């Protein structure tokens, strides 16, 4: 069996791991909102004010800290006034980005805040800069956050909400380099300065402004945005979007559950690229913002596969396998390790779209392997990253070689918490940790990287207690099985 060591320096405390790294993303896309989250008050599916109770309970179970809405590409064709007032009178529109379906706007601003209140999470709203006006964006913020007397605030009251909501996170445009307007970074930064000027702090509410950042490795975009916007006045964060495409080909991305070993390793290699992206973008950011005031929000990430056979290609519905659990664990460990700059991350998407944490089919709901990774990693929320160094072993095939283990370690009042993933398909690894006194351990694994949870079947991938370790007082020896994610709590 291969050997590796994990050295933890509990005296070397680094950065706070924001719980918002464990955030989620909900877009008006396919069955994410409708059927996935919102079924309406008259549905036979158990709900509270239209929100599926099983989905809300699942998101509470993993401690969902923040939820991004209404997109995505949909955000830049969304006009908020279409989604308020009497539902039968709301304007219907064509969702031109996702399947050409008719959007009836029955889920709008009031419904989104209701959802966040039920989950107990912060709302993160993406504003329409692509097809909307400055006035429209400004009035939406007034509608949501102003507690005084104005026509806009009174319109909110007329629609059933007397007290203003608190809204912290507000994105000004989404993917403005692409579906949000096909802008150059120079043009976007000029327009952004105009729009952000009218995103006012009202009634004590403080807006945390998020600028559209780069697509994957577009380092020029980051450089231009950071050089043209003042971190002291214009923005609090920039976004980063990066998806793991198994084949690297957007036209034929590959199956979520049927893949060769070679495709598995290629996919994991592409996932590990997230570390390089964050490192290089943060270096550019620090050049213009040496005090680190501006944070990086990786507010779209995850694996993007071909849709399941027989489903609408515009709905982006895919299954979720043990491979996805490894992908989630690698990304979350990377975000933790970069928590000095990564202030938020939002997996795409929360229900029925791409790398979802839950899937629904009528009255049924399935918790995916990715769900259990988020549940396992909960002790990292708002904990302190501490220094750790792993002497790794390599894995892969002839085309792709990579480190087998990914890891992050934090400390909180509950003690030290380490999460380790082993992406090898063949090798169990004996990991020696320079800390003894293990309080508990858990594991996520399955018979195959292709295993997944499906409707009407017993779960093949879940979170279980784990006991394959031994302590000798000063150190711990634990087996990290092939294709698994393991957590260890140390007292």
C-alpha cells in the first residue's frame, strides 16, 4: 500500500474559511426553480408557501449559507418588475438562453426572499446590466431595501411585504464578456462604474458590490478590471467562473455516469486546474489591491456533462456520481486553501441542473454524492485555516499524472478538522498524520467512481462513520481508500 504523510502545524493559523465558500446557485434554468424549488402553494407536494419542504430541509441539513439568483445568463434578461404583484397578472417571457421555454415569473423577488428565509441563508442577487437600465437596477435595490416612504417602497408594501429586506451581496452584471453583453473589459468597467454609482445603501443596508470577473483563464480581463476600478470605492469582489468539462469539448462534453478510466483522470486533472486559476488571478488582484480588500467569488463552478438521454438539452439535467464527489471535495479543499482571497463560491447548480446537491422527480427527491460532500465539510464553515503540508503520491494514467490526495485543515472550538480526498482509482493510501487523539472520522465512497444515487433505490453513495485508523498518542495512521473522501476530527 502506498504511503503519505500529513503534517499539521496547529500553531500556524492562516485565514478564516468563510462559510460562504459553501454557497449555492439557483437560476431560472430547466427544473431548478420550478419543480426543483418552487411548486406553488396548491401543489400536492409538501410545501411551505410554495417552496418544496424536502428541498428546503436538505439545504438546511448542509448549512447552505448563501444562495445566488436569478442567474446566470438569465439574470441579464430578467426584469424584476415582471416578477412582483398578482401572479396571474405577471408578464410571461421567453427564456432565450435556456430552452426557449415560457417563463411565467411566478417565482420572483418576494418568493426568493421567502426561500432564503426558510433556508436561513443570505440572498445574493445578480442584477441585470446586460439588457436593463441604471434606473431599473437602482429601483430594484430601493424596492428590496428601503424602509422609508417612496412610491417604490410602497409598491413593495402593496405586494405584501411591509418591512424592507436586508440584502448584502449584489452582482452588477453576469458573464458580461459573453451572454451578459459580449463586452470588452474596458467597456464593462466603464459601464460598471456608472451602474454601481446608483446601487445605494438605504435604510442602513450595506451593499457588497460584486463585479463581473473573468471566464476561466482570461487573465487580461482581471488585469483590466482591477486596473480601472478603485477597490476603495467601486467594488468589494470580482467573480470567477470555471467549469470542469470532462472531454474539454463544449460540443461533446461526456457522460455524467458512463466514462472510461482515462476520461476520469482527464476530468480530475481539469478540476485541479482551479488551483492555478485562483493563484494567478489573485496575484493580479494583489498587484492593484495590495491590502486584499477585493475578494474573489467563484460563483459558478462544478462539472458540466452532456444532458441525460431523453431530457431537454436546454435544461442541463445530469446525474451525479462518485466522481462528482471527488470533484466537489477537490474544489472545496482548494477554496479553503485560498480562503485569504476566496470569499465566496457557488456550485452550479442547487437542484436538477449540472452538479446539483439534490435531484427531484415529482414527489421524490434524491441526495447526490455532492450533497454528502457538502454535509461532511460543514465543520469548515467559518473555521480558521491552519498550516498543513502533505507529502503526496501520484496517480493517473499515461496521459494524465496528478497528486492522488487533496486536503485542507481547519481549527474551531470543536478542534481540528481535516478533509482528504483520494482520486486514485486503484490505490488505497496509508496516511500518517502528526496528530493523535482522533475524535471521529467519516467517509464517502462507493463500489465505483460511476456509482450514483437514483430514484426508488437505496443510496449507493452516502456519508458513513469510519474507523479504519489507529492512534499512538503522537500520530494517527488512517487508510484513505481509493476513490473516496475522508474527514478526520482531532481533539
